C-alpha cells in the first residue's frame, strides 16, 4: 500500500507541464525516493525503471557518448518496454553509480524535452562534487526527507483528524479530545520517526520493538556506506561523530565530545560529510540583525539535528546503552516535562520546520544565541517571515519563563513570536516594560501543527 507524501503533488505538477527538465531526486537512503517515483509512474501508460547499482548492463550505454537519442531506444530494447515522450516515465535509480549517466541528464532537456525523466540516488552530493560539469539550468533538483507528522497521520488513517486540526488556529483552538488524541499520536511519532519502512511496520503491527529493529537496520545500512564517502576518512570516526551528534542534539556541537581522541579538524571533516550525506542537518547561529538570516551566520556555532527522531533514539541507545527510561518519558511525561526536558521536542520542531518546505529548494535552519561570556540566552529557531524575523521558542511554560525570547525581541524591536509546545492552540500578549514598544504578541502552535507555520491554513 502506498502512503501519501508531500512530494507527490510537486512531482505530479512537474509531470503535467508540456516542457520539463529532468528531475534529480536527492536525499538520504531509505526516505522513500524510489517508492514516490514508482507511484508517479502509475500516471503514465509506460513506466521504465532501471537501477544502475544492480543492472550494470545499462552503464555500458553511457560509455561511448551521451547521445540520448541513441541511448533511449537501446534502453527500451533491453527493458522490453516502449520509451515514448509523453507516454513513458523513465526512472533511473541509483544514478550515483554512473557519473556519465548524471552528465547525460542535461541532454534529455536539450534533445528530448518532452520525455519525462526522473533520476534518484543516495550520496549524490559526493559524486556531484567530482563532476566536471553538472547541467546547471537543465536539471531540476528536488529534495526528499523522512515522513512528516502529517504524512504519519495519513498513513495511520487519521485523515479526518488532520482535517480538523487544519481548521484550528491560535484564535480557534481544538476541542480537548482532539488535542489529546493528536498529542498521543505525536508521542508515538517521536519514537517511530518518519523513515517509511518504520512507519509501515508501525501501521502493520503497532509494535515499538519491531520498529526499532527496522531503525537499527537503517543505521547499519548508513554505516555500511561510510567507506564510500571519502577514502581518507575513518569509518569509525564517522560512526562516533554520528552518535555524538545524537547525544549533543539541539546543543551547540562540541568537537571535543566525540570519543576517540580525534583532532578537531578530523571531526569537523567527518561532520561535514554526514551533513553532505543528508544524515545530519545543521542549525546555524545568526546574529539575525536582518534578512536574509544567512548574512549574519556563524558556521563555527551550530547545533546538529539527526534526520529523524526515531533514528536519533536508536543512536542514543547504541551510544549510551539502554534508553528505556527515555522512551518511557516520551510516552508518559507531562506535556511541560516532555517539551522542557530533553532534546526530542526541539529536534522534532526543527525537522518539521525543514521537512514542510517546498522540495524544490534546499533550506537551512538558523537560531540565535547570545555570544557574551557566560551568557545563556538562546532562541531555538528564527525564521524569515516576509520582511520580518519570526522567533520560535520550543517551550512549555508560563510567560515569565521565556526571558531569552523577551530579551531577543527587545533587542531586535520585534513584536511577534511563536511558542511551540504540547499546549493547545492559543495566543497571548506580554507587556515588556523594558521595551520602547512594550506589547509582545505570541501565538501558540502545538508541536503537532508546525506545518501551519510553513503553509498557513485558510481558516473560515
């Protein structure tokens, strides 16, 4: 059974255009790239899938030259399926295994613009770095991530619940029974995560232990890829760095905390490779004096998010031993304790902020941290919001417990902010008597509704 993904809409819109560039679908292993393309293939009369990792005979077609008018008929002959512009979706999977095939993508746009071509692969960023040319302007990249909470709800048959949530807003909260149900499902999502295979296992069995077996297999697969990253990087260093990123999640990443007495430069290189592989996503400090946020960035001050909360918990288990207490905390802690204690809620918020963005661009996350000596003030995420900066705090608590946010808003002369927690939708005004414009308007969005910060719903 196929479970609906956000990227489906974007792929369908691409397929409906009379003229289109080949799509290069990028993302970590096992986030559902191939499954999404096969689902798209159901819209076509013919679907041709070739896997350059498993079917080496296709690689030969790209060796003599990159004439796609020669290559395509030969592909059709080997596959035994017509490849006809407008009627066939051609899917080239694991394209990272053949650099010539990647270079050939640009010629589909030039010489066969009506043919629908999608290519996908893992570790593509490493291969693209080594290419002498990469069809800029002739190839369209899309980025894919693990499943979002909304996608998790749909997979679990909760479409009506999702629709009810989409009608709520800070000025119109949900009835408490619906809020409680969404909160319970969010706790489950924190443990299961969004890797499609783990979600499928949960839908079929509702067994956390079986989901953990899937997550362990995925991590093992990622680690098996480490020797492919760069020959001069120690795979053990990559393992230790990945586990340390899980332990340090949502804190300023400290290279010295990676076990093994590695040099800072070595750890830094390993971390950059894990980022390039889309296993880790950085949240970069910005002084956020204005937009774009990247103008004030400091790449030396970053927090790290693993691509998936479920995988992060399994990595913590590998690094720390039994995490049964943490698992119990996620399932049973009060809303305030779950949000304010431990990194899972803040990490989930960051991933949701990233995953709901359009797949047509690769986005970055930013946060703010006061740099004065011994200062502790920090705002979890800062977002661009039209011409203003929108601070986002992941916190369950009273107004007086948000001192960092008030200080930040005072310095930046901001009047609007977001609080994400396990509270119901809501809003309040805070009077900051130390500011020139004292009124601070804060909207409360539950962690299960972060999508609305990216795609504002139309409320009646």
